[in-house]
């Protein structure tokens, strides 16, 4: 025979103070866990929004990121006109060479870091359609103008709309702020390729080329063609693959950190849950004895207390997740471990992350409560009934 | 009194143990976090006598070789040497096989780093071999390299692969981090990429740390109107700039630490409240016997302080034991963590947090016990 669930829940709230404090301690553990995982979630979202399976990124052979890569204009011309590259209505290839340059800039809150400056050709806007100027206007080539991704504009005083920023010895004017669907491009500054190459006195013209194919399958064909050409000394990969590596490198540290923290804190919270459940059991010795005398079996008692501990954990898990919800959308910045430049992203408390938080609390409650439940079920009726 | 507090602690051994254990785990975590932060801010092997000159754009932009002579002849500069970060891949891409590799100049390198000891014959042998390299002792031991051994490093930042021969081993027992570095001839790199005269950083040794500001200003001013402006900073500031690039990690760790402290506060406060509730009648008896408020207050606080300190001491102790192990494990993925250790400051902070949590969590029950009216207390006996 099973003990009704209502009994467990009610009992928990008989000793409100104790129960609430235990819930509080577990909830804070969940908050930390969800908070750290939300950073990993936010980074992954930023990078996955950047990759289109029909796009191909071309780099110098041996380079792992755009920062390490460089090649000449002749190669760029060859790439753009390659068969397999899609064309727009006017017959222009949907492809563009780009240069990625790192520039040290000062954050608003203090501290300095490398910011990605991307030199682009006008055709890039036709391939990267998710890039939309939301404030101001697009830059005009030859006029030393740039546009800034919206998450950067918030963090760097030098990159606000209308301000001027020095690249090399050339002052560039910020004429627009752009959005890019929450992708990592929002952590970049975009300007005309020729202007930026001149300002930074770059010898090599291009860091990478972006080619758009008609379909993901065509993109794979293009990748194979570029890799197979021994003359080019270039390597190519589908865009999602390129950004997946950066996402993994960047988010791995937070996932490891989150799990290490979760283990330590949850073990501590298990002891708290154990304390509460032992107190519950010892306060209700007589009651348990009565239940047993009424015919409830040992395993029913065990189950009843385990359920009680599970409810305790569940409530704490939900409370912790609710506490963590305001973290959603909070912007954070870290270093992209592949390009060594700053990536600004929004924390994402995705459903799977909240689920992990609740699961952690549930396990904490059950593991912590089990010893008490076990001892409650094991004690002889005679001994239990003698208690007052 | 003291005896009574101790007895009270031992009365419900299970509860005290559980509370101490949860405190222990939280403090273990806190001290690990603190040690991580220390590590990020560490500048082991840096000298106040050295200035790093690099492009004001970023480290990814190189400087002309012609700057070398110009920085070398600035006032207060005793020696200058060029260094290029090569990166590359040795054996495989696993982080445990990663170590710093620089293209360097044999004639000036050890003049700028006089604390690195190398035999004069070995240095000569390196200078004479275009494909030669020198390595720190720790690094050479790790891979079992002996003089004359050849190694292969695949290029990534630079499109050139290196085939190097070990010509010398340098030592610096005081700062083991400096013994984990490889230097090879920059001439070899230049021939490989087919381009001459591109330098990542210039490292200057100055006569006295007191002239650091003057040298930095002079270096930056020297190239103010040239094609490539430079940034000059002390070696320490240069190293710290990498930790700065990690973003608001410090804030993140502080928030996590705070949440952990709040969490254990709940746990200990809970225990103290449970313990106090059990003893209401007892407090009444003590009061009847003539114990005054202050004494009762101290009695409860002593108990909670003892729990807090015990948990913190165990947590810090466990952390001191575990840290080298954790450091070695994490060091395989991120070499910075290899030297993770518990410092005196970490101990002090850990114990202080434990004491504060103990006192604060005992405060409520202590005040309640002191204020309790005898009649109310004794009534509960039945």
C-alpha cells in the first residue's frame, strides 16, 4: 500500500523554517549551475547563428582561423569566379574576400582586449543577408567609415555611433550600428577592405573568402574542389563547421567549470538535505511507528521519505531556475580562444539548461534524503512507538 | 562554559558532522576559486627590468626589423632582442603538448634574460646552427630531449614547418615557467616564409625599474609618426593583459563564490536553528540556575563559531591536499593550471569566511536564547 503523496508534501511544510532554508541552499546551487551553463548556451547560440551550411569559408592551407590566414588578390579572384559559386539576379557571384584584423581597444568598464575588425567588399552584404544596419547607415568605401556590431557598440566607448576611432594612423568614423541575428558578427567592426588594409599597412590583402553555394550539397562539392587544387594551397570548410570549432573551444571551459562547481556545491547541499530529512525522521518517530502498526510496509515508508526528499529537491530546483531566469539576456564577454579576439554574447537559459538545473536539485534531494529514509524504514515498530 | 558548548556540539553527532561536511565542501570550492584567480593574475618569471614593445594595433600585426636598432639605442636600454610567437603544433594538438615556442636571436636573447643560465659552448653551438634550438630544462626533461636530438614542429600561424636540432638547455630553478619554453633561430623562420624583417615583439632590458616610465614613453614617442605605432609596457603588464582578455572572469568567479557562501550560510543557519529549538527547555534551566543573557549568547555563538571554523579548516586542508592533483589534471588541458597551489592568503580568507558564516548563522538562535523568558522555556518541557 502506498502512502498518499499529500502526506509527504504537507509534512515538509510542517517545519517550514528548516525546509525553506534547505530549499534556499539547494536553490543557490542551482542558480550557480544554471548561470554558468547559460554562458556556454549563449556562446553556442552566437556561433551557431553565424554558420550557414550553404556557405564555404576559404583559408590559407594550415591556418585554423581567419586571424592566422592570408592570401593574395589573384587567389581571391580565382575563388570568386569558381564554378559552383552561386550568382545573384544581376549575374554577380555571391562571394567576397575579407580581411580580419585585430585591434586593441579599451572596454567601457576598464581593461583592454583585441577586437575583430573585418575589411569587407560590398558583395559581402549580399551573402551575409542577416547583417542589417539598425541605426545610422552603411559605410561608403574610400571615406574611412565603419559600422559596428551592436553588442560591441554597447561595451566600447570608442565604437559608439558618431564617434571616431583610430586604426593605424587613420581616424575612422562610426556611421552605423548593425545587427546580425545575435550571431558572433555582432562582436565585429566592419569597414571597406581597401581602406582598412591601407590604414593597417597590411601586406597580404585577404584573410579569407566567403563563397555562397546554391545548396549545402553544392557547398560540399566546392569544398572538395578547393581542397583538391594543389596549386591554390588553400583549405575550405562549410561555415557551420568553422564556427562549431570556435563554439566548442569557447563554451567548453564554461561547461567544465559549471560541472565542477555543480559537483562540489551539490555534495555540500546533499548534506544539508540529509540534515533536514534526518530531522524530519527523528521528529516523526512515533508517527512512523503508527503508520507501520496500521499495516504500511517498510518499503512504503522508505518510498514516502524518498518522495518527500524528491519534492524538497524539485521545489528547490524550480526556485533556483526561477532565480536564474533574470540572467537571460545579460551580456557577457570573453575571449574567442581560436581568434584571440573578444566575443560578446547574451546569456541563454535555454530549456535544456533549466532542465539540468532542476535535475541537479532533484538528485541532490534524493541522494541527501535517502539515508534518512532508509533509517526510518529500518527501525523496529516497537522502538518507534515508544517515542513520544 | 567551553565544555558545555563542546558537549552541545557532540550531542547530535550526525547533524554536526553533516553541517561540517557541507561547509567543508563549500570552502573547498571557494579556496579553489580563489587559487584560480591568483593564478590568472600571476606574472611568474616577469621582471620589472624588462619592457615589451609591440605593435599598437595588436600582437597579430608585426613590426619592421628597422625598429630594433632604434629601441636598442634609447636611453636606459641595456639590451634589446626580437621575439616572434611561432605557436605551431608539436606531436599533436592536445593541450598537454603545447608549450611556448619563439623565433629568437641567439646573440641577444640571453642578454635580455640574464637569469636564464646556459653554457657558453651550448650557446655558441646554437648560434652556429641555423636549425638549432634551445629549450628549458623542464621542457627537455618532459620530452626526454638530449643535445643533438631532432624534433618537428608544424606551423600554423606561419606557413612553414620546422625541423629543429637541440643545441642547448637553459635553466632557471627559481621560476619553473621559464624553463618550459623553446627558442629557435629567427633566421630559419625568415628563410622558411621567404620574408625578412618582421618582428612580433621587442623585449628590452633597462638599467633600473625606476626608469620604466621614461623608457616606455620614449619608445612610444619614437614611432608616433611612423607607419607602425608601438605600445610599450612592462613585462608584468604585458602578461596581465592576457588575463584581461579573458573578459569578466573575475566577476563571474566572485558571483559564484558569493552564491556558494549564501548557500552554506543557509545550511549552517538551519543547523543552528534546529539545535537551538531542541534545547529551549535547557536554556530555561540554565537561566534558572543563574546564567545571564551574555553567557547564553556566547554559549550559542561559541558553538556555531566552532562549526564554522572546523568546516573551513577541513575544507582548506582538503583543498591544500587536492590542489596539486587538480592542478596536474587541469594542467593537461590548460598548462597555466599546472602550478595551482593553496597560498597563505587563501587559508586566511577561507578561515575568515568560515568564522563569519558560523557567527552569523548562530546570531539568530543566540539572541533568541538570550531573550527567552524562563516561564516560556520551562513550559515546553512537558
